[in-house]
C-alpha cells in the first residue's frame, strides 16, 4: 500500500515549490498578477511586452492547475479516499501514484478520458 504520510509530505513540498514559483512570477495563489509586476524597459514595442505578459500568464495558469491538483490530492488524503479512482472507484496503482501522486484516475479511466 502507498505510504500516505510520505505521499502527503511530497505533495506539501510540491505545493510549497509551486507557491514559490508563482511568487517569482509576481502572481498570487489565485493567479492574479501583482500591480507592481512590470516588464523590463528593454522591450522595443507593445507587441513584445504583450507577448511576454501572455507567456507569464500561461505559466501562471499551468502552475495554478498543478496547485489545484495537489490541493485535491491532499483533500482526498484527509477524507480517506486517496488512491481510489474518482470515475470507477477502483484502486489507482501504486506505480501511478508514485510517479504522479496527484492522480485521481486509474490508468484505464485516464486512457478512456483522453
């Protein structure tokens, strides 16, 4: 069986890392950029600044999705349903949880979902 305390510690550490990355990008946990976030003066035109901002927002969105997945996994640990597929109710394989501890679907359901 999966060592829940070890998985929980790993998820908490990953969550802290994601929060740090969001802060480095000048974003809050909800994904909004701080008002003081500015792009370098070296931008030659508005299109370059817009492109940079779009890239940063894309990174922030990706980090927020990962953060949400971790929060769901932590909540599932607390409620005692961690490691069971949300679709079919079967156990999620240990190997899958080791590789991706925030998994909520077994391999079969995830493959069918795609």
